[in-house]
C-alpha cells in the first residue's frame, strides 16, 4: 500500500504541476495556485486507503490518475505494480503512463512519479 499510495501521490502532484504550469514551491505570475489537498478514500487490490488529491484555487484541476468521484483504483494499482515488477526502464514507464492516461508529461515528470 505504501508503494502504491506514494506513487499515486507523486503522479497526482506531477499532474497538478502540469495543470498550473509550475512545480511545487516555485514562484509563478499566473492566476491559479495550489490550494492544499483533499483526502479521498479509495479501494485498491490491496485494501482501502486515503490519497491526498491536490486542489487548485480556481477549482479547475481534474486529475486523470484518480478521477473525480472514482473510488476503485484496482485497475490503476495493477498497472503500476506490473510496471515495477517487469523492471521497465523510466522511458518505458513514461510511454506506458502517457498511453494509458493521455498525459503529455515528459520524462522529467515521470522521474518525479517514481522518485517520491
């Protein structure tokens, strides 16, 4: 659960970075800012646990990894664990994530996903 929860948290943070256009703790001249997190209970193959979903000031963040109103993440957790188990390279994991979730995140964000 810890591996899965940490990975999902990192993926959500990277999604938020992409959404608002800058990384956490960086200064921006934009009008939309991070606004903390909201706890969400989700079910996975490994049991139930909480994830912190990042929020933005304008309430326009719509995560793709754990969608709004989504409670069961069994499909996602299996994909993440399988990628780890198969020993995929970072580049291969990057391609998988982009294909599965339609993210335009580059290698930099994928590295953040797995180096939380």
